[in-house]
C-alpha cells in the first residue's frame, strides 16, 4: 500500500517495473478502480495535491514493482 484515502498527498510514482492501481472504496465497502499504471506510467492523486486536500484514492502494487518517487511541489506537477 503506497497511499491511503485521507493521506496528505506528498508523492506521485513513476512505474519503472511492475503494476500499480488507484481506486476508491465506496460507503458499502466496494472498490472502484480509477486507473492502472503499468511500466512507464505515472500515478498519483494530482487533484488532491493541486488543492492541498487529503487524497481520495488508495494506491497499491498488484505485483512486484520498482518505482521512482516524485516528492516535491506536486501542486506544480503536470502530466
């Protein structure tokens, strides 16, 4: 688990190897996938970072993964 809903967003992740996913969990406990991030993709909650708000997304690894972590000035980060 890289990020949980409610966390302050300080990082985005560039997937060098592996697979990540982001998702929300609704009030009934059901997961809803937002996106998958395969090798070469970047994943993070940029909306929360740009608004300096808590994350709405969970992010986890679905397989062994190598990442580059992007930590600074996420509110200025654009895809």
